[in-house]
C-alpha cells in the first residue's frame, strides 16, 4: 500500500526538488546563524506574552521577524548589496526563529507553573497539597512559600525577576534534562529520516510556502511582483486594521471574518445540546493555508469532523452525556476518540515505515559502516547514538518517579510514534493547526495495561513530568525542525550547521521562555495554566484493569485507517484521506472547518475551470491573504506587547481583556 499518498495535484510542484547530482552544497553563513539566534529573543518574548498569536501551525512571531528583516533588506539591497541578507540567510534565520517559537510555546506554558506555583496553589487545591508537594522532587519544584509569595499581586518588572533567577535557574536546569532529551530525540529522528522526507518522498511542505516565497531573491522574488498578491494583501490587511480599530473603539465599523455563528448556541435541549463547540467560522489565514492543502485532506477533515459531531448527538440520544471533549483523556469513555486516534496513528506509522523500508535499510547500512551523508549533515550513526542516549534520558527521568524502566521505554516509544506521524502529516499535508487537545500517551498505556498497579507517586509524577507528551501539540517542535531541514535542502545548504542551529535555538529558547514566563507571572500576578491535576484526578478516581472496550476502539481506529488506505490504493481517486480521520477525531478542526470547506470549493472551482494558470493566481491570492493577516497581527501583537493592553487578534482565542 501507499499510505498517506498525496492526490496528484499541482501542489506537488510548489516546493522545488533537488537531487544529489545538483549544485555543490553551500555553507550556512555564520551571520545567518548569529542573526537567527538574536531573533530568538524577540520571538520567544512575543510567544510567551502573546501566545494567542502562536497557537497555529505557522507561528506569527517568526513571520514577523522575517517581515522586519525584509524591510531592512530593501535599503541594503539598493545601497549596500554586500551586506544584504541573501535568500538562504533569510530562510536560515526564519527556521531558527520558528524552532525557538515552537520550543517556547505551549509545552513551556503548561510545564513552567510546576517550577514555582505549588506553594501558591496548595492552600486551595488538595491535589497540590497532598500529592504534588509530596511526590515531585525538591530539585524540580520550589515548595517554600516564602520564596514565591512575592508573585502574588504582580507589579514587578523584568529586573526584579532577573534578581530572582538564582532561585529559579536550578529548577529550570532540572527540567531541562527531560525537555532536551525529548527535543533532541526528535531532532535525531528527523536527521535519520531527512533523506526520505526531504528528498526521496514527494512531501510538499505546504506550510513553508509563505516564508520561502517571501525570502526568494532576498525579498525580490516573484511573490512581490504579483498584483494578485498585493490586491489580496491590501484587502485583508485593511479588514484586520479596521477590525482592530473597532476592537479599541467600538463605535467604528467592523467586518467580521472569524466566528460568524455558533450553531451549538441554537440547541437548548438534548440530544442536540450535547453537540459541543460547533461554529461557523472563516479565519481567512487558515482558509488561505487550506488552498495549499491537498483537496482530499480538506474534504476528509470536514467530513470526519461532521461525523464526530454526529456521534456526540447519537450517543446523547442514547442517554450517554456528551460535550466538546468527550472521548478524550480529560473525559475518557464513549465515544473513545482518543483511542480511535491512537489506532489511526499506529496504522499511519506502520504505513510510513512500509513506504520508507528501502530507505531505512540504507540508513541502517550507513549506521553500521559509519558513512558520511551526501548532504553534509551529521552521520546517521551519530544521529542513531543520539536517539538512544536521549531515549535513555527520558527513561531515566521516569525512574525518578519510580516508574518501571520497561514502561518508560514503551511510553516514550509511543510518543515518538505519534511525533513521527504528526511530523509527516504536516510535511505532506500542512494542516492549519494540529491541536490534538487532551490526546494522551499515558491513557493509551492505561487502556492496555490498566491503572490498578500505578501508585500515587507514579501517578503524580507522570501527570506532571510528562505533560508535553499528554496535553496539546499545536507547537510540537518536531515538525518545525524538519521544515528547517527542508528549507535548507531547497537552498542546498549543508545540513550539519542547520542541525546545530536547531540545537542552539532549542537551548536558548528553553531558558528564554522560562524567564519570560516568570517575568509575566511577576508582572501580572497570574500563576499560570496548569493541567497536571486533571490527569492525576482521572487516575485516582478510576483505578481499573485493562479497558477491553478502549482496546477495541483502538483496534477500530487502526482498522479504519487501514481500510481507507486500502481503498485509496485500489481507487486512487477516492476522496477520503486517512490523515483527515486522525486529525478530525480531536478538538482543533472545530475552529476552522468551515473555512476549509470554503477553501475546498474555491480551489476546486479554479482548478476545474482555469487550470494551472488559474491556480497559480489563486496561490498568489493565498500568499497575499496570509501576508496581510500576519502583517496586521504583527502590528496588534506589538501594540499589546508594548502597552500591555488587549488588542484585536486574528487568532481563535482572545488576548484576555484585562490580563495583559
């Protein structure tokens, strides 16, 4: 079979291909690496303080940094071309900034509160007092209330926070063992698979279309000469500026382009009132991304999303209460969407392995013989050693919480399986977001192994320590790592410097992110977003043996993907894509499914009646919409960062009025 095969569309030509017989490799310039690492400072600051602009696949802050560099590059190209940034420079800088944005994103948001907030939560939260204060080691969490009581009330600046770093830095270093082990293990997998995913397989990388087009020719490429791009940019930018002014001055007019109508609000009585979040929304930048996404995936995400909503209603009609997150790790049980998704993920992973079996054989020979790669990257042998070492680091970290070694080996292995599938889906299909809210590695193992054997200490430690592997994946770093490698491959850049650039960006963004989140806490008095208690409560409230029905639904999800793949192999034009099933079974598509439907209709109409030339113009329109929205968001995000006041956002979450 050919799992996850892309429908043969014009998208396959959007990212230029290179071969081993092409031009000689070029060296990544030191200035690009330096500027990229410097860009990590404003990017991580923006992500930490305005996360609503970073919760989709194409994070705003790195694009903002690229816009600023392109503006700087205009006079440089005219008057000092020797010092102007080249296309390769801009791509490297953007890639480093993107990795930094992902690293400092939601994984740090949900884990940072563990470093300091226990003493502040304990008086009102018995789970914190009786479990987390007891079972999380002292070198991973501050427990003395006298050390952090000054967070309450806020009003402190970054200099005050800097003076407190001797208290917090040892805690950050402790958690860094786990965080870096996870991130570098994923980087090693990407390094091992870069030849397949960046060269051999025709993965289209839809989400790099905007930055690559912006950077072309140092900012003088075809995108900037397209009148269709500029028309779309002008319209979209004007709408977002108008809506932003309306947000600040409600007497001014506005033109809604985000949430138009909440269907669920129209249903007051069961079973329809159990349908959960169900909105008619456009979100133009997400619809624009949809124009780069293969049509079969667009249709599949919409169809399976509507099926998910229908299942909620059907179960509610049978007396099984439903809500938005029913069937996830936070609300386990019928309709077992978490389990179905895991089955689908495993099937997609096996399919990806099957497709890459020849390449994997070559990789193993390279590992055994120690061959040097042709793309100038680190050798497969060293990437494999790095993967084993990092895997061991995660396993060791689990033993701190008394979790069995074999359990931890399987636990992290399952997470890597999901990470590979997510990365490949994004590289091949480019969904606007990949939220997977409350999609948990732990619940998968609990279904198969049961939870009776788990002690209070084990449950507490795993609930806190492994939040990045159990909670949310909108800023999952692995796809951003691969996209930087792909952009480097397009430019024929040596992969070794790109690898070490990713490592440097990860380390820098980790510590910067922690610092900026702590600055925010001292300024606002807000002790942060924390979900570990909910996961712990699920285990404590329902310890049981293996869940036969949950296992059955995992097998069902596996079979569903295999059947869809078999049908697509037999009938290549079959419109439903198995990746759409995996993506739509989890919350996230809910925000923008209607925008994808519009993108599908427009795209198919243009391709049918105007052909490749029409689609090329539509692509320019999509780039203009994206650039217009991201340019406007840069302005409103910067205003919020400077004034600490809530402003308009293109995002599906608000900037939290009064909490800036």
